[in-house]
C-alpha cells in the first residue's frame, strides 16, 4: 500500500509542479510583454508631452538671445502639469535646473542639477527614458523622460517626471490579477488531479491487494471495474480472467492430488500387505503364487495410472495452433484401432457393426491424439457391452465436418452420472465392479484431447444403449496440403 501511496503522491506533485511552472513561465512572459508595451506607450506619450511643452516654451519666448533667464515659464509648466499629471523640470544646457512646474517656492528643484551622464545620454541619443532619482532632485526613483528644448542647440532640456507611477501601478495590477487567477486555477487543478489520480489508482491498488492474496493461496478477490471503459478496465478484466484461471488451476491441482493419493493408496496398500504377508509367513507357501499375481496386477495398475498422468501432461503441451496445421485420415485410424482391439472384442463374444465410407476422410488435427480418443471410446464400449451384443461404429462427413460415433448395449448410465463421466478419476459404481483395470482417466483424456481440437463430445445413455459422438473439421484439399501425422 505504501508504494502505491508514494506513486499517487509523486504523480500529484509532478502534475502540480508542471502546472505551477507553466503558469510562472506564461505569467512572466505576459507581465513582461504587457509592462514593456505599457511602458513604451507611456514613454511615447511623455515624449510627445516633452515636444509639445518645448514648442510652447519657444512660442512664448520672444527673445532667444537672452536665453531663459528672467522669462517666467512657471505658470506655463504648471498649467501643462495640471493638464497631463506629470511634473516638469526645465534645465539649461549643462543640466542646471532653471524652472519647474511646482508652484511653491521651496520645491527643492531650484539650484539643483541633473547628473552629467543623463545630459550626455540626451545629447547622444536625442532623448532619455528610465527610472532615476535625477541625482538628488527626487526623493524616490521615478520614471523620467527627457528631451532637448527645440529652441536651439544646447539651450536647455525639459524633463517629464511620472510622479503617479502609473506604469508600475499598471504592472502591479496585472501581476495581482494574474497571480490570483493562477492560484485559483492551480488549486482547482490540484483538487481535480487528486480526484482523478485517486480514481485511476484504485484498480491498481485492488490488483496489488488481490495479488498479495493470491500469493497466500486465496484466489477469491476480484478487481471491481464497474463503470469504466478505458485501458485500466481492460487490464482489470484481464486480471480477473487470470484470477479465474488460477482459481480453476488451483482447484484442479487440489483435486488431482486428492484423486491421485486416493488411487495410489489402494494398490500400494494391497501390494505392501501381500508382500509383508509373504515375507513374514502369514500367507502359506501354497498360496504365494496367487497373491504374487495380485501384486503383479496392482503394480500394472500403478503403471497405467502413471502412464495416464504422463499422457495428460503431454496433451497440455500441444498448442491449438500446432493442431490446426496437421491432418490425418480418419478412416485409416478407425480401421487400425478396430484391428488392435479385435482380440479383446472377440474374447467377450462381441460383434462389430462398422458403418464406414469407402473413401478416405481427411480431418484437421493430431492423428496420434485422435487415435487415442478412438481407442479409449472403443475400449470403453467393449468393457461395458453385454456379451453376444454388437458394437456399432459410424464414420461420416456432413457440412464440412467429419463425425464419429460408437454405441454399445449394456447397463444404462444413470442420468446424474452423465455430466461426471469425463472428470478425472471418476468411476461409476458399475465401472468399479466391472473394470478393475481402469484408473478413471480414459474419458478424461478423451475430453482433454477434443477440447484442444475445439470439439465437443456428446454422450447419451437410455434403454440400455450408450452412445458417444464427436466431430472434427474436414481438411481442405483432401489433406494434400497438410502435414500427415
């Protein structure tokens, strides 16, 4: 759980850092551009004011040779200041203050001077703009724009001072609005991200808890993905399917262990008991051969059980794709299997009614595996058929498939036993009394082989007639382009 919480928190922190960084970058770009634009507009407006004030001063100055001394322009500058909201200072050619827009006599500007570097900048560039104290003329830095008076070369300069700080005020206003909006968006994004990531992490957390339960042997937990239609839902569905498969496998494993233990217990107990009886003299010498035959029979039974389990293991290693690439002559393996069981069928006084086609029938699948299916079905029919009856074997093709059936006459299988006869180690009461050699794997192997061929097997048993039937897909081109096994 701690690991998923770590991932959850890391995802939230990552998303929030990305949001914050994006807003900082965008905000910095926005404020910089807006401030630069506002400052340029303000500067241009102040420069225009400089030019206008300069031309007005020239218009009212009728004596250019006498300079500005003695000419009262304070009223003009005060009027311009009232109209524009700017403070204005007029200096001589070397930066000494001559007059200003302040109406009070003790304004603090008279007698002062502008730093020489600013005067040099005006002469060099034709104007000046920037935030400055103008030496000691201002009490705090202000935005200042300056230009030469148009009255004549080096006659004087006019300085326009933005005492209201409108550009800085505008910039601060933009910054406050943007910062407030960014905080709201980041908080909303944080809340939404937390909800979404928590919802996305829930299936993963459930899968982690379920996997932990599976490792402990409990395969019951499942991942709830109701209402989802995304990749996580597909992953959770696959996880649940895996859990179902693991649960079935575990159940089959336990059943197999229990069944194998049960099947091994009886013959091993018999073998051990009779062997000990012979060794300790409990069994008289004249009956030793009889009990040695029982030991031999039970040993062979154990051998058949092991062989059947090996067959099951081999069948589980064949993939359906491999089976689809093979073909075999169904008629040939049917005839060969009947011949191999001829002695057993004859010994029980049975007849065979074979309804077979004259031409080969090629089917898709593993010929060796289907041979085992046919052998098990015919052997099973011979075991439980009543003496002096006939076993009917049919093979025919129909609608792109080849069908095989075998039926015998004997005791009817109870209806409640029919669904169980293909289970591992399942033996009906009648088979326990009639089939001492069987181990209960024959029909299970049949079902396993046919399942791997995507085929079903059907069984009916009524009125003393038991019938097994299955079908396979016909091979194309008569099996000439398929691998014969």
